[in-house]
């Protein structure tokens, strides 16, 4: 073998070693992907802002996000398409009834301190002054089966002593797609409506509407806790396969929330640039007055989940109440 051939073999061997070393380092440093589906809502983009902007980082995982409408979230849950999915608190017993176990990683939507969410809205010039005036009238809701609607019904029944049954109750409940709720109220299609947060924010600003009952305040007054309507859940087999990845997911989500709270004006301005649906002040109002994304779990959250399940059983919606402690991951971040 001549010197040139030896040199080529030497270079080739060295290059192979370098490439092998590079590949080994790459495999060690490769980040795992954790897919996360959440409700498509401008406020939740504020919650995710620090992660998407690279402010909250990880050398272990990459969070792959998907913002979905409620029907897509519902259909994606049994399909187990995502590692983590935002879901209704009521979804836990409903899924269990069908043999699907969901494990809670954190609370996703809790009533904010202002408790301005979940109001029963009417037009300012309407003749309805009290809930009794609405008896026999139509109340529009974005989803009759939603946990948020269940909390509203609980508040009306327990605090205001009205019959909230869908059959033979004091009101006629009408399910209307969320974007059409305000127009349904405005045109008289319904006498009252349970507006979504962005609509309630707009309604307060215009001054053209009134509230007959702030049901989140009613829940606090009556039970001493804040309502919890949504949680971030995953599946037992996914947790067992990658526990460290889910711990890191929880850490990042919690830190992203803390950044958003500390920089609410900045975050609100940034997300407002990307949609015409909200103004720069909406996000700050949302986390202070309407809803809060804890990214963690409190003892009060546990009580709230158990309460909504218990009263739902009394209302005939559920047959069995899950054990809340068994439903929550042992490594969840606790407040």
C-alpha cells in the first residue's frame, strides 16, 4: 500500500470517528418532544408566551403546541394524540366511565380573584331585573355539558334557589356556538346569556349590558372556594414511559405563567398584535378578573373538583365520584 492510500484510510478512519462522536453527542443531547393541546383562546396565548418566545427554556424537552377548539379537544382525548391536553374537570369521570383514565398534571382554568367570569348577562335596556324575571325565558350557553356551565347551574341552584334542570326547570337553556352568543343576546334570540370571557370584557367596556348574577362570586360566597373548570391531563402509560419529561413540562408551564403574571402589560400587548379579537388590556384583565391558569394544583382546587363532581351526582349527571387524589399525578407542582 502506497503512502497516498494509507493517508486516505487514515483520514477516512478519523472522519468516521469524528462523525461517530458527533452522532453520539447528538443522541445524548437530543431533546424530547412533549405535545400539548390547549383551548384556542387569545388569553391562553399569553400563558404560553414565555415558552413560545424562548424566554422559558429547557435543555431536556421541546413543547410542541396546538391550539384547538373545544370539539377538537374532546375528540383528541380518547385518541391519545397529544401527550398533554387541556380538558374539562367533568371529562375525568366521563372518561373513566368509558374505561379511559386521565391523570391531572395541573389546574388550567380557575376563577380569578375578581370573579367576573360566568355572569348571567342581559341587555342594559331589557325588562329583566332579577333571575326570577327570567323564569320561562331562554338563556344562551356555549355548551350545556361544559364544566363551566355546570358551575353556573350549581351557583344558581344553591345560591339563588332556582330550578336549573334542563327539563322542566325555571329556564329554557339554549346551546349556541360561543362566537354567536353576544349577537344572540343583542338580537333577542335569547333573553340572557353566559358570555365567554372576551365577550364579557367587551360587554363591560361598552356599558350596553348588565349582569343579573356573578356566579363565580356566588360559588365563593356559598362554598368558600373558587371554581375550577379545566385541567391539564395526560395518560398513565405516557407518564410511566417518560416521567422526567412531564416533570420538565410542568416546570416550564409554571414558569411561563409566572412570567406572564409579572409582565402582564407586555404580554398583553404582544398577543394583541396577533389578533383583532382583543385589545392590549384584555390579558391583564383576564388573569386578574376572569380566569387564571395556575400551572399547579392547590388543596382548594382538589376541593373544587370534588365539589363539582359531588353536586353533579346529586343533579343526576354522574353516577360515581372519582377519588381526586388518585386522579392527580404524585409529582404535580403544588401551591
